[in-house]
C-alpha cells in the first residue's frame, strides 16, 4: 500500500505578495547528523492532524515549519529554505500543490498514512541523500 508519493526536484520560487493565514512556527529537535539541519514544511488544514505530523517528524530529528493552507506555504518560500514539503491529502489536488511538486521534494499524504510512516520515509530519504554526498 502506497502511503505517499515523493517527487525529487529542488528549485526556489518567490510568492507574489500573498497574505499568510497562519503564523509560521519553526520547531527543532536534534537527533541525527543527517536530519538536524533538515527543515520540512508541513501543510495541513486540520490542526490535530498537523500536530501529530509535526510530533512524528520531530521525533525523527527534523525541524519543521507548519502552516494550514497552501497560500501560507507559498509565503514561507520567500523567507525560508525547505528541504522537503509534506502536503496533507485534503490539499493534494489543489493547483498550488502541483506547483510545489514541480519545485520541491514533496510528499503527498494519503488519508490512511500514519505520521510515523511519514517520519520513517523522510529519515530514509535524507539518510540516503547524505550517504550519496559523502
């Protein structure tokens, strides 16, 4: 069963003066040399699900920036560099989600995806990439 899909593409873009709907939150947790400098943008409209996703991602040692809407996520691209973007299943068919997939490593959650599985996928993704660089 596929829990999410990942697209490997990394470019930067600038938002066009969009007004953020949420306040940016940067959380850190350092558990691994491969993940302690990795920042994940988490986009989820459901506050409880967003908190579960952030907790799981933190437990794997990643930093997060979280928002509850794609327009707020675009605004964050002006101010932060992301290593990956996680987009909740409720937003994955939005045209802005498609634009994220073209410019960033993007994981699109399916409805039945467990937050712990997402954290494991991110850990595997960034552990492999750090091995390739060494």
